[in-house]
């Protein structure tokens, strides 16, 4: 009795069978993302039949899993007593796991009872598959359990473990194709067509995905199968079985080392900036980051802007024409967006978006404060990362400051997928916020370094010399916040410091 059984949440399907009553053709041309496979009798209306008859086949979904899964393919139940190779692929793994995962297998089918493989992440972020070989020669027919452990271990990251267990049914050596088809294969088809007693069954399907179809014609019956394959290469599927196993995380992630300096706003100060570099890199990690006017006492904004002239910073004058809460930048489903909440308005690429109307940020967008008076502050979106945005000034304050607006407790994953960035932003260090504090991520090695005032930054990649970490976003000013209840918004008199 060949077959495969899955653990909780597992699903098995046959990819194709060369049995004489089964034909499965699969085109190698991929379907477009909006293509839907319709499998209904040719004489019926597609839309009406699908709505009225829930038992008609649904499209075979091959989208990326939303939860960790191990996709297993290549098992052929008819190869009893011979060598087999299982192909294993990872799907839906979290981005914050190690770049290399250890796969440990245990089974009586595997030589020496155990094996160890490694999943390695490619440059594009996908996981390379691994292959496990075994032989059922000399094995008694029946059920064989395969236990799997998947380990994520990397310096600076919490260790994690996932497990799954599935059972492979090894058939008898004298099992016939009819028995295999009747007992196992026919129970895992998502389309079954039968024509009996001189009846006629007709099936048509479109699309470049795959279908598992069982076609049977008996007693002068006629079964007509039209896959309507488009022009191009057509492959005949092999008689293998594939299924997905849910990976269950059994060990709670061990708590990472406590961040030495928990904060959601800080800065990196360059004591000797080179040409084009900023003296202050201001860091913010908030769900909603408020941009507004600079105030020494009880400011309303997180990012406090001042007007710069050719002679330097001017905290009065035109700066007073900025609202205390001028705009808000937040994370949205499509990336990051900005919303005007001020009296004076903002201009996005020269156009006022309207008050309280969120607008998606894009690379190179110019943000002018304000719409009524030109030349107070002009920012440009210089990078849109998976976990944040970088803003550079494109006015007289260009060499004074730039801004990292990061999503709190968000990791971009490693290796970091490519993102849109201007050259001067791509040269900046890659920073993130996790465990309550800011971290530096080395894009080559994946090493993470917690940022704190006591940490030396000299050997960190893309960090200029003479740079130190400051525990306040505006260390050059004595910002006084009263009547608050956390470390960020309340500065005690004995904690005031200057850059």
C-alpha cells in the first residue's frame, strides 16, 4: 500500500502518474499572476457552475506559504526496493532567521539512521533546496517515519528550532500498478473524470499551472480531456508525489541579550565630517513619526526642523513659520506615507497633496516645508528600505543633518534584499531597531552590533571615522520635556548634555 501520510496541517497531492488511464500534461510556461485554472464540464457556463457547484476543482495553489512549511517532492511509491531521492524546499520562513539552517533527519530508511543537511539562502533571499537519498531495498513493506529538525543558529540572533514528522508507506515488491492507483493515487486527485456505461465525460482546462487529474473510461464510455495547452514546450509529468509539511516551532525563541541602551530616538555624531557628509545622523524608531518646528521646551514633534541659511542654523525667523505638528510619516501597507497635518501645508514635488490626505513616499520625492512660504526646509527621500526611510536635506542644511525613520522592532532580514537608494544614502550604514534599541547590521557578514554611547564605532562598516553614538536625537541642544513618563520624553536636569 504505497502512499504518504502527513502530520497535522500536511497536504499530499500527486504531481502526475503514467498509469494507462491517467494523463497529466503540464506546460513549462508559467502562468501570469492573475491566471485562474477553470476545470468544469465543457457544456457548462464557467462562472455559474463554479458558483453553484462547490465540488468542482479549485486551482492548485502554489503561492508562497504564509507559515513555515517544508515542501517534499520526488517520492515515487512504485519504486519499491530501489533508490529514491526526496527534494526538500523551504517555504514561508521568517526573515529574521539565520542565513544557513541545519536540517537533521532521522529514519530507518536513511543510511545509518540519520543524516544532516544545510539549507543555504541565495543572494535573492530564496532558499536552495536539499536532496535526501534513501533505499527501500531489503525493507519490509509498511510505514516508515521520517523525523525532521530544522535549527537556526547564528551569532547575535536567538536560536530557533522547527520540527515536523511524516510517514512514507513503502509498497510490497509485488504490488501492481492497479493496486497503487486504486489505493493511493486515486484518493489524492483534485479532479476525477469517470465515463461508465457508454456515457461521455468531457473536461477542459486552461492555464500554465499543474492539475492532478484522474481519467477513467469503462464499458464503452468516452472520456475527453482537453488541457488546451498553449504553443510551446509541453512536458509529461513523472509519477512522483509531492506534499507540504507544516514546520512547528517547538522551542520558544531564547531572549536575545538585553540591549545595552534602550531608546527609540538617538543620533550618530561625526566630529570631523568629510565633504558632503552630515554632522548629525538622527535616528527615530516610531510607528508614527511627527515632523514639526524646533522647540527647546516641550516640543510637539519628534523630528524638529530648523531653517538654515548660508550663515548657519536659525532657530527663529522662518523656523517659526513651521507648525509644531507639521507632517506625519508612518508605515503603510505599500511602504511609507506622509500626511500633512499643518496650518501652512507641504509641497510634494511642488504639489500640495491636501491636508489629512496620506501620500506614498517614493525615491527622490522632494518635501518642502511649507506650501505658503518657500525655502524654509526642503527634504528629499533618499532611500526606501524594507524597514524604514532615509531623508536628506537639499537646502543649506544639507551638511548638517539627515534622518533615519525606522519601524520599531523590525528587522530587514539577512541577506538584505536590494532596495531603492540614492548614492549618498547607499553609502550610509545599515541600521535597524530591535529589542528596544538601535543596531548596526554589516551587509557582508550579517553581524549585528548594538549601538550605545560606550560602543566604539570605528570598525563598523560604512561608519565614518570620528563618529560616536549619542543617546539623544538632538545632543547639541538642551531639550526640556516636562510632565512625561518615559526616558525619552523627560530629561532630568542632571542628565542634560551637549554634543
